[in-house]
C-alpha cells in the first residue's frame, strides 16, 4: 500500500518533523500528545526505530497480549504495523472521547522511514525522550522487532 505523501503533507500545511530514531516510545508519544493538544501539526519519521524499554520476552508478551485481546468479529483491534502502533500509543494519551482529542489526533502523521519529500528537511529531536539521556537500563527492543513478532511483513 503506497501513500501519497505530497497530498498528506499538503493537507497539514505548516508542520514540525520529529525523528523517532533513538527515542523511547512512551516518552516521545507523551510529548507529542501534549503538543498536538496545544494545536501543533506534527509529522513523525522513522517510527520503526523507536525504542520500547524492557526485556525482549516481556515486551513481546505484553504486545502479543494486546494483539490477541478480544474477538476477530467484535474487536478490540490492535495494529501490527509500527507506524500504526506509534499512532495508537499517541491516541491512548489523548482525550479520544472528546472532539478536542480527535481533532488533535488528526494533526498527526507517522511514516516508516523518511519519505522523499522530507529528505531535505531538518528533523527535531526531543531531548527528554532520547534513550541515551534518559534510560538507566540496557534492555530494550525496537518497535520494528515488536511489529515483526506480531506478524508484520516488511
């Protein structure tokens, strides 16, 4: 499935580009959710390179439990693609039941890798969410590995 990146970015207008590579998923998503609620338009690139801290077996089991929850007919449904897992994590930090939260969620775009249209732009790093600066553990898993474990085929 290919995405028309020009159309997606033109619908946003003025936006900030954040590179998720080397960031802790939860910390980065909380900062993004806060900024979306304040009215910013945000594009995230390299979503598959975000980091989930914890031992590999625990992280895989936690995400597998989320994915297997519910029934195939009624849901709830949990995504396998890394960009969709990223968006779902941000959505969990927004007031989804209110109009304000849903409008904030519409101002977010997430991509795997870096689209051609964004190659020349300068990417923002969130210092409060960088793995090297914040984490005290050596145990982590890339979001791409979690997605592959759930059955995502690249």
